[in-house]
């Protein structure tokens, strides 16, 4: 899945701080993978043990009659966990959805802008860091995402992809930290 790099994130946050009246909010799509649909005609077929299907589904669809050596096939029309293409499917579906409201990718991987308003945001899988100078522009992005996905917003942008952010818009600074990162890494390496 294409994602914004750390360098892109830092430049994006710097643009928030160096642009008067700009602020940042962050957002996270819950279960993006499960809400993503494959384009018509691109459905996938999967083969799985019939014993993995819930009994009521087996009975309702008479799967035992269709099973071959204890296996059955299913057509999948949306991304799901464990399907190796799920990340790409979910990303492509999200980008297509954003495009319907005027949001487009830039040449910088993981950076998006709107065709006519002040929004610029970075995207790392299902996490957004949104730069805005008018709250209406941020609300436009949020409401469009919420038409399709469950989306949590943090107007104070306290955290993004595991990085804690402490904004001071008056002084035009942001402190980045990852509390206990070194301690946790050392514990894992012991």
C-alpha cells in the first residue's frame, strides 16, 4: 500500500507551522479493509475448508452438496483480512472514493490535495494528517470520508501513526515523541 514517508510527514507538518492560520487534525478509518469493495468484474475466488464456514451458512447455502474433498469456493467482492491483495484493494477503493469529492494524489507519495479548497493531507494506510486553514474545508473531507467509512477525528492532532504530537500554534512548533519506544524495543530484543 503506498504510504507517506517520514520525510513527507515532517515537511507536511512544517507546512502547517509555516502557513499562518493553518492547523492540523488527524483521523483514522476503522476497519477500512472490510469496507472496501472490489470493482465490478474484479471479484476474487477463494477456496477454503468447509469446516471453517459457520454451520448456519453451510446449511443455508447447501455448501455440503458443492464441497469437493472438504473444500468449497466463494466469490469475494470486497477486501478481507488474510487476502494478500486487501491492502491494495482498500487503498485503491479509498483513493477512488476521495476522487469523487475532488481529492487527488500529488506526485509525492502519500500526499493528497483538494482541487479547490485549502486541504492537504498525508495518508498512511488508514491514518490521515490533515492541514487546513478553514474548518469548513476539514469538515468537507471528514464528511466525505464518513459517507463510506467509520472515521474517528482528533481535532487536536495529538497522535499520528504512533507518534505523539504536541502542537503550539502560537509559537509555531510541534514536538514529536514516541514515549517508551526505546524501552519497549529493548524489551523485545532481550
